[in-house]
């Protein structure tokens, strides 16, 4: 779970209770979806600030007011909470409304069960090796969604994200090679990785099959899926860093967690109404 030093989480039911008990002047509700989604329906009183523009508008949001973010199903508003925390906002006054607008409308959310990706009792070398496998899967995921891009302008950014996953793996490798004798060169090791499990615990084959099976999937849905993977990757690496304690593995996981935050922002920039 996201730690409390970043933002708090609240359901729409809890938000409505909060709203009933507080003055409207005491809080701001921000819809971080795209304009077409907002126009089709939104929470009364919500201010539209699409996630890909949020960084430019955070300074405009009063620091003395409680700030609530929501999106379609949750990933974008989680990223918004992380961005708000990085901007220096009080985490006790920043909220992610879980479940998104679908929850507000009463729709149930479906998804794959979260699997345990890491065995926390494993040695550092095995944990770091597993982390490289996850980065390989993430690279393969971005290569998969290239075919869903609605415009060629997204091709470059997606390819950059795929390459960034390789860079993440290289960073992990720099720590991993210090934990084993006679390590293989990175190119040989990475080339042999299977990359079958994504950083959120989902089998890549199932995600790919679901994407191709949904003939009506929108680009926004694909990006929200990518954000969900990046968020859970960030959460996973932060958790691993905390559990491992001081040492090479902790340094590696913290380094990758920071990179994942940068990735979230890159993914958010590909949101579009087109």
C-alpha cells in the first residue's frame, strides 16, 4: 500500500460523509481524467485538471484546503497523490478517492488477484534477479501496447519507456553482480530472462490476451493499465526496500522506486482526448 507520508486513501462513501460534515470552502475535488470523460459525467463540484497537466496546476491549489483526487478507476488519482506529495503538500490533507468514478457510479471493479511477486526471505542475489525479471516483463508490456497507440506521436514515448525498463534492469544488475561470483555480462543475462510476470504480479500473457480480446478498449484504458503497473511496481520496490533494511538490496530497490515515479509521469503525458 502507498505509505501515509505521501497521501491518504478514502472511498467515495467516506468522501460523501466528509463532504456532508464539512464546508465546501474547506476542500477541493479534482478530476484528473480527460475532458471528454469529465463532460460525459463527473462528481458534482469537481474541478477538471487532467493528470498530464497536473504538474503545471498544483501551485494553484490552496495548501490550506483538503485536496481530493479521483479518476476512472484509481491509477491516475494515485499518481496525482504522489505528484502532490512531491510538490510539498501536506500528506494529511491530500486524498486519493479509491475505486474512481466507476465506484461513484456503483459499478464493481474487476481485475486479476494480486500475487506475491517476491519471497521476502530470499537472499539478496535472488531478489535482485527476480527484480530484473520484472523489468524484462515491463519492457515486453510496452512493446505489446505499441499496436494500441492511436497516433504515431505515441510510438516514440512508448519505445522510450520500454528502453527505460532496460535501464532499470541495468541499475539492478549493478547491485546484483556484487552479490554473486563470476556474474554474466548484463547483455547475456538480460537476454536470457523470460519476463513472464509483471511488476503487479499479473502474468504478462494474461494481460496481453485481455488487451487483444477487448475490441472496444480505449487508449485511456491502456494508459490506465500502464499506470496501474507502474504504481504497483513503485509500491513493491518501496516495500522491499523497507523490508530488506540497510544494504545493497535496499539501495537498489530505493533507486528503482524513484525511477518508477518518473515513469508514472512519462506515462501520464500520453493521455489524450484524441
